[in-house]
């Protein structure tokens, strides 16, 4: 039953890719959701566009390594910026320190390849405020063994990776007592506010220019090399030879200081990623300088984001109503099936939103389709449950009277049972709609757009103003939808039923 349901949903979303209308092949470039990845992806996109060989599609801010790599393996993206250390640890899952040639030999078995090293190493490091480090006499990571009470605020990915804190703890025999997981973009503000004492940093972070931090020496040489590269599907070398040659020519052209400066432009000055990339490519002579695309007027951009958000939530809610109400009716007539249906919907509801979106990538790629499918699945439980509960609460005498009058089972359903259950069903739909609006903001992490887009970008830059551009409209939209359902309740539900259920 579940397989048939998923197949039916996928059939509804089997729309053709937009590339069918273009004469050029497409090159979909992805990025993770931190400034450096955005900038490098934009450098790759503008370099590819300069060759004129392909139509470039940008799918930036796709969450962490797990999401963007899965998108690459399922052909949802063709290329994205990555690091040699991450390739070894997460993709190849090896503890060996391989050079780039050996890495590419291993990647070839997966149909993947990298270009040459871009010229900078963005390794992990631990950092403390200079004043605290001087006070405690901490210069090396091994010095932390004497200060187990230091408050560590570490990024979630660093906390889980073998080449992050688990491996670091083992290598240095650390026994830190106070460790908190937090978003990498918030760590510097945590250090400045004094809520944490140390954090993991990247050695090309732009904020290193602003905050007076001491980067601890990796005296055991634990962290592997994290040279920046472009990771791509190997078949691109034949499909887009000019483009890939141009990207490979970027090898060695971006120094660590260059990368720090570009990150600082994004994180400290608020420059947009496209302008940063364009200016840098012009400075190194890789492309003529182009005037930065004039950003859309805030109101126009907001209208586009709201439209995308409404499409995601509206389509998923429509499918949930179309599926959930019949499932609730069926569950009411067959109690055993009802329990199974509610259990299945409940299990889906317990799956973390981001995990469910990630699970959808192998099935439907990235973008609108997997987002709508995931939101549809999340919308089912309130609708199914309210429909079933409402039908079960109808007094048996009413159905007995309807049967005595000669009404068929279907007539009883449509003339008596559903009208009597309408308010409860509408309430379930309202709950699903409001939840959907909030959950849909996560869809930006798989390239689906909507009001989550400025939230994701703002988190990457730790810019509250940008975050609020998405968060406030999403909250207002939820309130508006709630109000519209209250109006529908007044217009569609007979007064007698409303009074009865008050």
C-alpha cells in the first residue's frame, strides 16, 4: 500500500526538467550552506558561463556534506566545491592520507573526479579568545588536557565526524566536560559574548580578521589536508570539455589569504556572493569584469519567495487532503486498517524534517518535487486522525436512522457522516497547513526555494536582518492562513454544528 502511494505521488510530480526547452546542455552547480562554499560555487558558475558551453543552474545552500553529496550521486547536481579531507573522511571513508592523484583514482570507481587543488587549505582548527588563551597559557591543542572545564561550542558536523571532535578527543586524550553543539555561523558571536570559551574554526574564515582569536597549534598533526577542489561527475569531462578545462585552469589560483579576504567581504561587509566572485575572477584575469547584477527590489524578491512558498505548501496540502480524508474514511470503516494507517502516519511525523527531505533526494532529486513529497507526508497525520475521530464520534442512532430510511452506505457518508464531521476535518486541514508553512522553510536546504532561502543564507552569514526577511513573512503567512481557515469555518460549517462543537 505504501509503495503504491509513493508511486502515485511520484507520478504526479514527473514534470520534465526545464532544460528540455534549451538548446544547450545544463550544468547544475551546488554548494553547501556556508559563505566560502557559496563563493567558490559562484566562481565555478561564472567561469562555466564564460565558456558559453552550457546553461548554468545554481542550486546553492544545500545543507551539509551528506545532502550535497547525495545530490551529486543522484545527478541532481553536477559539481560542487569540496575539500580533500572531507572526500577522504566522508566520501571515500578512509583513514589513509592520500594525495590528489590517489584520491581521483578512488573516486573514478564512483564515476566522480576532482579538478586540481585550487590553491588554499581550509583545515579545521580550534580557537580561543586571545585574552583567555594568554590567561590560561594555552597555545596547543594538547594544552586543553589541563583545562577540562573550558566551555567548547562546536559545530554539529565537527561533533560527528571522525576527523572532527571524536578523532581529536581520541588523538589528544581530551576529556572536556562542557561541550555544546551549535551552528558554525553563531560560534564567533558566542565567543564574543562569553557564552563559550572555544570553538572549531576553518582556517580561511573571514571572521578571523575581526575577532582577536588564538588558533591552537595542532601539535600532533591530527587534522588532514583540506585543499579546496571542485568535485564533479567524471562524465562532464566528455560532455563539457571547454567548461571543465576552464575550471581545471583555476588550480593554484586561490591562495589562503585570497579566500580569507573573500570570506570577509561576505561575512563582514555583507557583499553578495556573485559580486565577490566576479571581482576576484577579473582581478586574476580569468574573466572580464561584469557589472554585478542589480538585485531585485526587496518587495519583488519577497513576492517571488512567497509565491514559491505557497506553491510548496499549497500543492502538498492539496495532495494531503486528497489522500488523507479518504484514508480517514477507510480507516473508520475498517478498524484494523485504521490503526495501521494512523501508526504509519505517526511514524512519518516522528522523522526529523531535514532527514525526511534528505531521504527524498535519491527518489526525486532536489528542488520542488522532493520538498512537496516530504511536506505531503508530514501533512497526513492531522487530516487522517481528525477525519477518523470525527467519524467515530457520530452517534450510532443517526446512522441507524439513515439506514432505516433506505440510504445506501455512500449516501450516508456524503449526506450525513461527512457533513457532521466537516468541522473536525477542516480543523485537521488547518493544523496541517500551519505546520506546513513552518516546515517548508527547511526545503531551501534541498534547493526548493521559498521563504527558507533568506533564512539559510542569513544563518550562513550570521546576519539577523537576512534571517528575518524569511522568518517574519513565514510567521505572518502562517497567521494569515490560520485566519483564512477561521473564515472558512464560519462560511462553510452550519451554525448548528459550530454551536454543538463549542
